[in-house]
C-alpha cells in the first residue's frame, strides 16, 4: 500500500550514497513542490509532485511545509543517574572540567549514582531524555553506556539501552563506552583485563552493542590502552569509535583511524595533523557543539575539516556533564553558529553523515529505498531547521513510514 505525501513546499536532502565528504557536504538536492511515496517502512519514490504517475491508496497533504530527512543523533549518553548541578556551578565559577574529574567528581560522580541504580530506574530516567531528542527531530539515536564502570553496571546500562529497541518508535543504536579508568593507577591493568576479557566478549555474545567507544584523553585512557580495547572489540566483530582530542591531541584520532573507526568524536583540540588525517580517512569526524557551548571549549575546526575533505557529522553528546543538550535540531543549528558550517553542510552533518558515523546506509536521505524517516517543518523553507533556536521547528516526525503520534 502506497501513501503519497504531498503539499511539500520544499524537500531538501543530501544526494548520493554513503558519507558526504568535503565540498560535497554543501550540495543538497532541493525539490520545490515535492511528493514522497511511502510503501511500508521505506520510501518508494521522491520527486516533483507533477512527475508522480503512480497510484496511491492514500494521499496526505502536508499543507505547504518543508520536509527534510529525520535527524540521526550519532552520539548520546542519555542513560545516567544523579545530576551534575554542583559541578556546573563550580565550573561556571572557574573550576576546570578536567580538575573536577581529577578530584573524583564529574564523570566519576555520575558513575557512583548510575552504578547504584537498577535497570528499571535507568530506563525510567532515560525515557524522557529520549523523548526530548525525538521532539527535537531525532529519528535514530545512538546511546552509549559508560557510566557503569564495573562489569555488572555496564551490562545494566546496556540492558536499559536495549530495552528501548523495539519498544520506542525511534531507532536506538547501543554502544559500549569505556569511559574512564580506575582512579588508582595500580588497578588499571586489571580493569583493562576485565574490559577486554569479560565485558567486551559478553556484550558481543549477548548482542548488547554494535560498537565499542573509548575516551582517549590525559585524564582518561591512553593510546596504548585504546589499542588493546580496539583489538578486543574488533576480534569480537564489533565496530570501534573514540572520544578523541576533546582537551588534548594525544594520538587518539590517529589510533582510531588506524583501527578503522566508524567515527572520532569531539576534536575540539585537533591540530592540522589530525585534520589532514581525517581528510584522508573513511572515519567520520563528529563534532559536538553542545560541549563548546556548555564547557566553553574551542569549537571543533569543522571548516578546516571540510576543506581537508573530511566527512563531518554532528551530534548532541547529550550527557549531564559536558553537554546537557536535548535537541539534535539545536545541535545542527549550533554547528552553524559555533563551528561555521553552512546550513546545507549542517543538514548533511545531521543526516547522511550522522548515519555514516553509525555505519548505517539505509537512512539519512530522502531517496527511493531508504527508510521513510522524515521531518515536516514549520516553514516553507527547509533552512528553518538550521535557523531556529529554542523552539522546535519540527511539526511532525515520520519514522519507518508512519507518523509519530504523541
Ligand atoms: O562526551 N568526554 C567524555 N565523555 C563525555 C562527557 C561525560 C560527562 O561529563 O559526564 C563527553 O563529553
Ligand atoms: Fe560523549
């Protein structure tokens, strides 16, 4: 059964297939007075309304509004317990994020609260956060564990994340995050042994995650640690990715690229060497402008990355410490303000390239054969999605061929 969406003043989508690199990111297919034919979960046809010659069982007039692909949020940490409001107040009074972490606060305080919560509690805490991301235009959301720390608590976080698969309309992609090592350096080797010999094999055998991420940073894991974790993940058939160059470029980007990472995320401290490496590698460069806004970090060098030929994606990094940003649409809009992307590049970053950052080729575009994940916007012009700050320009979301209803 075909449903034909009409009354689309303007349809905007990245063309082609796969990640869009460099100058390609600024090139969109824009169709005025468009129509989209949906069959089941997929798009069957896209084109100018007047070119449609098929038959449709049902026609839906969207009332002269712009339509874009559903946003893919390729980087979130929405499963956490506790809050970071005291850390926030300390930070805005001048205490650096890394110093709060080094003295046992920050990520470590969220770990204490998360490890003490049950799977059911974690699900109930994450549910409204996921709903906020959907209201902000997400049709696919990656969610990382990483606040559990122990074997049991990491598995509990992943169980909470997996509970949304098949129960939430939004598509959830689970990632195991190896976040920070034990505070006592003497315990580090044992912790890494637990991660590589127990946690990663168990996650792989239970199918609890499709990728393993690691935070490579002075206050977190070294490149040597990352090599061991990546090796264990790849041996289990899991994809790899990294948090890299958030505060210091210590080789995380180069190490992740060498292991075929799907993406490296953050990049605020990347220098010309890392930028050139990302320009030449298939690894997607994911920028997180919420961190720039919330921590006052330098913006990731997105213009230089695009000039080097990299594929740039954008995500919220929704988490309690570095980016309490609950709207993928706002992440896209901030990428324009803070990272200097053009509106067209930002749309590509939040759709086709964000899908590529998750290794997904079946979404992120409006084209025949893609999942029918799309957003109806409040204006006739698609650029409203990169323009609006603080209110959602998303009037309706369609996920896998069906309109999302409250
Ligand atoms: O992506 N950089 C490390 N991890 C998270 C922050 C987590 C936190 O502060 O709770 C991030 O920024
Ligand atoms: Fe993160």
